[in-house]
C-alpha cells in the first residue's frame, strides 16, 4: 500500500458526533504517550498531520484522518496515566468502549504498546477486553529505536508470549515493516 494523501477530518467527543464517512475505519489504541500520533505522521510521511506531545493525555478526542479517500484512521484517547481527573478518564473509557463496540465502520483495532517497557497490566487488560468482545486486533510495539537489536528481539518475544499474538515492531527512525502495509491492504 502507498499512502498518496491523508487529511485530518474531524475530532469527536462521543460516538454520535463521529463523522459519517461511509468507509472502513481502523482505530489506534494504546496507553497515553505510546506514539500513536508519531505513527500516523510516519506512515503518512507528514511531520505534523497528527499533533504529538511529550505530555501523556493530550489526545482527548477521537481524531479522524482519511487516507487515500479510501479508509479512515481514528486516533483514540490513550488509556493509563494522564494528567486529568479520574472523572475525565472514566468518561474517556466509556466513550472508547462505546466506539469500539458500536461503530459499524470499525474494521479492526491496532493496539500500540511501548517497547521500552514490559507489557503493562492495562495493556493486557485491554487486550483481554478486545478478545472477549471478538474485536479483530493487531499489535504494534512502538519506540523500538530506543532498544539495541538484541533487546528488541527479546522484547518482541516476551510480548508475543504474554499476548499470545504476533507483534509488529515500529520505529520512527526505521523503514516501516511490510506487515503494517499488509494490515492496511485489508481496508482497500
């Protein structure tokens, strides 16, 4: 797959405010500050299509990006640590669940996990929840450029063992793994 054009369309706070695009969607899901926005910018070859931040919890809405006028990428608010109230985090959780369970256009979810750390409990809980609800999910291990090659192999093997799933490594400094493009081919 080659991304020829990408554009930000809209942010939505709740499911009923999501745009009616009449195309398949892939949701990006992960802990706060895991690198979802950097992922969008890298695959679209645009430095600032999605806003990035070093502060966890900056993505507070469901952000829609249309790719090649064929499908949408939806950047969801992160789960886990964020400098927001518990009430706000609970609201995000409810809206995230509502989107994932009720959005008919959703083709699959890509769960992002920070490769610099062990798989966190909330990553595992999220995967178990997705599996329980029968949501097709792929896993991307981000920030792999921070690891030495031997560490990266061990980290991937450990994550695959814990999640019982194949892992696709991702780094903003390395070429994009061909398996990622194959995932997106499912949408066209």
